[in-house]
C-alpha cells in the first residue's frame, strides 16, 4: 500500500475511534480564565468566550466575514514574505492565504473555507484548509482545519484533519474578536486533543500602533499575542490593520521558532483563478476521511442544492 494511503488510513482509524462524547483537557483546566461565560445569544459580542460556542450564535450570514480586522471576502488573497530561523539560520519563508468561494457546514454552522499555503526556501511544505464563520455579534470563529504536509521533494506525505463536532474533544475557538480590548483575558482559538495537539490562545498585546510593510504604511494597528499554554515564553505577534487584515508577523520572548513576515501583496482573484481554487479544495476533501462524516463543501449559491 502506498505510504500516503497508509498515513491517511491511520488518520481515518483514529477519527473513527475518537468520535463520540464531548470533553477535553481544555475544558478540564478551564480555558477561559478570567472570563464569564453566559448562555449563547445573551451576551454582547465582545464578551463571548470560546466556551460559549453554540449554533444559536450564528444566522444565515455566518459566511459573510466582514470583521474589520479580518475582512475575509471570497476571492481575496494575502501574500506574506519573510523568514524563519532554523538551526540558527534564516530560511526564506512565504505564506499565501486565499478566501475561497466554498462553504461547508460544521457542527450545524455554515463556514467559509480558507486555503493556506506555507513555503520554505521556495518549496511548498504545507497546504491547509481552515474553516471560519462569523457570529451575529461580529466575532470570527475557527471550527477546524485540515493541513497536508509535503516533503523536500514536493511529495504529499500525509494529513491530519480535525473538525468541531466530528472529533471527540475538539472545541471551536475565536479567530478574531468583534471588539478586541486591551486587558481582556486570553481566549482560545480552538482545541484539538492528542495526537493533533492544537491549543492556540490569543490576547490583545497592543492597540493603536503604526507599521510599514511593502504594501504600504498602516496606523491604528492591532497587535495580537498568540501562544500555547504548554510552551511558556514562546509568543508570536500578529499585526492587524483595519480593513486589510494581518500585515506583519513577529515574535517576543524565547520562541525557538522565530518567524518574521510582512504583507507583500493583496489581490482579488479572477473567476478563472477561483475555479482552480475550487478544484484544489475538492482534491483536499477527497484525501481526508473525516469528510465522510460531513457534507461536502459547496460553492456559494449552491448550498441548498
């Protein structure tokens, strides 16, 4: 059996055995320290915490992501360039993120399918689908992801998808608050238990900042500190400009995986390019067994067909 099939088959078995009731290490240790969870729909947008996730928070506009810090309009593409530090050396790094015109129902919520590609020294090392939805209050939620890993020869060697409502213990998280506030408690971006080990948190670090990148200079920039509780001292900083999104990535503390990225290009894809993107999304889905437990992603406008 080919190596890729073996790897993805192993993922399939793991998903099949893991699906079931709720509960996670995140829930056990109280992920939203310092915040007060209330019933879904009874809280102001900025007070919503990851543990408040419920389908009642969302309406038919969940795929319209117009949060000013992450304006994810279908067809928009961001291209960041910079470097990562590996074994004491700087390696050229590039990330390209595309908002597709595909949507997918996850745990009863229709989400936008985002496509993220990660290049190291000019070679594709990871291609990932990420699922995002905006609630009625303007908070953008992260509902799961499917990354695929490539080796140095460009060969796909495996992937490990996790989605809320499909994997036991997986939890939705907040990708971006509607009203990020300095001094507010850190919030979960989502949680996937071992062996997936996804447990990222965010906290407002600074507001009202200025920064210049190849695209142009920005003001009123929001800086978000991203970290994992199990990796003390390692913090990634992401800079968000209103109406544009992420324009810079840096770090603070003792992060051994230092990464610096600046926004090099922003563009809107043509119809022809979007058709190619849809093909890639469908190919991704065909390789992930977990999609057998959910309906396939569909182009916008075809959701009810």
